[in-house]
C-alpha cells in the first residue's frame, strides 16, 4: 500500500479520516497543529495549551485508541480486524475556534511504508542485501495480507448476495401464496353472495 500523506487542512471542530486496512497492520501517524491566520494565509505561534485529541475506531465501532497529545506529535495503533478504520482528530479546547481556525499537517503511513528500514538496519546490523531481502519479505507479507483481506471481502459479499437472493425468493413465494389465498377467498365470497341472491 502507498503512504497516505494529507499535507495541510484547516479544521473548525473535528476532522475524520477513513482508512481501509488489513488485520495486524501497524499505522504510525505524525501531525502538527498550528493556529491559522486567515488574514495572512499563514500560521501563528501555537500556544502551550493547544493540543490534539486522537480517536481511532475499528470496523465494529470499538475504540482502538483515544489519547490526548500535544500540538505536535506521533501516534501509532495496530488494527485487529480488517476493514474501515475511522481516525478522528480534534482540538482539546474549543476556545481557539472563536478566534481562528486550526491548521493541521497530517501524515500517516500504511503497510511496509510504516517501517523505518534505516533504523532496522542499524539495530540488527544488516547489510544492504539483507535489508533489501527484508524489504521484499515485508512486501510479500503485505501482499498476502491484502489477498486475504480481498478473500474476506469476497466471502462477505457472497454471503450477503446469497442472503438477499434467499429473501427475494421467500418474498416472491409469499406474494404468490397471498394472491392464491385472496383469489380463493374472493371466489368463495362471490359464490356465497350469488347463492344468497339466488342467482346460482
């Protein structure tokens, strides 16, 4: 997967991002929060009390991460289930919004791009060839995870399609049964009506 780099955006209250990730994926994110000056189009010096609250929800809407950070920092979380993960960023105080907007520089890495290979090579004392092999293994593992996730989505889609087809079938059978019963009831009602009027 390619890295997701949202360079700059302004926010009034909250900003929400949705990422589709696979199981056991480590997602590190970097951000920097600044006060935006609309008159100059630049930023002002950020106050000491300004901070960012980060919340991450998994596809089952369970909270994976909920933490307060300073005006500049890094957060990391691991996905435990495949699917859409929602990342919510908002300021720790609403008093700033009366004066100006906030500018947030946000960068999140997904997949093998989340690994700092220079740091790995230094820690494990890997040669350039060993490091390249490590990168290729990580890429293969990422491709395998992606394929497993696609199979999972395909299986869920198939189950949903089969369930929908079964419901449509039973709905059609129910409609036919109701029409037959109504037709039988109308025939009996008309027959009894004509017999009561002595027309039959």
